[in-house]
C-alpha cells in the first residue's frame, strides 16, 4: 500500500512538472509572437522609405525636427571663376638660397676681376704694366664672367625666368628662408593645358580643408614633373599666415581666364561624409528630406562652391545632417537583416 502511494505521488509530481513546462513554453511562444509583432510595427514606422529613383527619403514630423534641432536654410547663390584642380607641394628655399649666394659671390668676383683688368689695361697702354700681367687679368675676368653666367643660367633653368629676373632677388630669398612667404609648385593633371597663364590660384592644405590660401603666379614651372607629366606653375604665397612649411603637400585650384561659373555656397555644417564622398540633405517638402552628393573640387572659406545638382530654390539642412545620416544608415542595416 505504501509503495503504491509513493508511485501515485511520483506520477502526480511528473504530471505537474510537465504541465508547468507546457505552460512556460506557451507563454514564451506568446511573448515571441508579441515581440515579432512589435518589430514589424517598428519597421512599419521607419522614417526612411525608398524614392522613385532608388534614393532614400526621410520623413520627420515637425515635433521630431524640433527635438533633434534640425535647421534648414536656402542655398546661397554665388559665382566663381573657372578653375583647374592640380596637386603640388611647398618648395624648399634652401637650394635657391645657396644658388643665389653662389651667384652673388661670382658676380662680385667678376666685378673685381673686371675692374682689375681695366686698370691693368690702362697701365699697359701707358707702358706701366706687362703684357703677361694684362693677359692674366683678362683670363681671370673671363673665368669669373663665365662662372657668373653659368650660375645665372642654372638659376633660370631650376627656378624659372620670372623668379631669376627679380630685381629684389636677395630680399625675396630672405623672405622665403624666414618662411614669411613660400613658393608653391602646382602641377595640373596630364592632358590639362592652360593656354594663357593664370593670374592666381587658391591653395588648400590637407590640414586646412575648405580654407583656401590665395597665391599669385610667379611663372610657369621650368621643368616637367616626372610623375604627373602635367603642366606646372610656380605660385607665391606672400603672407604665410598659415605657416606652410617646405615639403607640405597641397591642392591647387588654378584660376582660368574667361567667364564665371554660377552655383551655390554650401556651408561646412551641411556636409556629411560617407564612403569617402561628400553629401548634403535637401528638404523636398515640409517633412521629407533626401541625400545628395556634392563635389569637393571648389573649396571656399567655411564651405564649398557647388555648380551642379542643386536647384535655385533648394533648401539644405545646415544643422542635424549627421542625425539624418544615422537614421538612414539604421534603415539600411534593417534591410540587410
């Protein structure tokens, strides 16, 4: 009897455990079903939807725009002279300073030897100097002249005629050595040719993106860069306030003669970067926004000049663009899942 009671009790306990497990399983299934329905509801409420051309369209109501401090402004119309983009570097003034110093020494030596030759020539005419002394003086003067002219030719070949012919060459070199001013060489891409010499260029360094430095033309480069094989120019940055240093890599926007380009100014605050490219968000209605790629070919102070892909009455997001990009990327991640 006692054994039968234990058997019944064990059977009841097993049934209870099975019932509890079954109830727990049903509860978990119901919770998973509810979670799935919640995820579908979240996906249905996504702020991003595909546009007719495959672009992403973000929809944000007025309350959401206020919460993320979204600010939109009309694009500013602007004009810009046509430019060609090239690449280059700040030139080291040390070789120029050494060459100019050698040239000055050679010129002084030539002036002194020529003066001595003239003196002995006058004495020779008065029978007060030997022919041998006169010939030696003439030979020395001629040697110093050849040395001076050789260094002058070297200066023209390595730094260009315009720089070599400067009347203030000594003071100019001193300003380069002290980095008060710098010479920048810009080479255009192979195949790009400027028929008329540009008057100026805008220089942009890697650590000063968007802030251009004005530079005046010194003259065409005296030789061709073996790597770029493009047309080269030397430009002078007169006031080196940004402290450009020799060897610094730069981008140069060489201004071309001719008409102007019509476009718009996009502020830095409106630009987001994705996959190595620049993008902005344009407002397409009161509550919708779409992303548009822009070119970094024309940097201006605190922004970028854009001549393509933007309409005259476009409105651009100038605050909150990064938040829009994050929302769009979350949508793309959900699509991949």
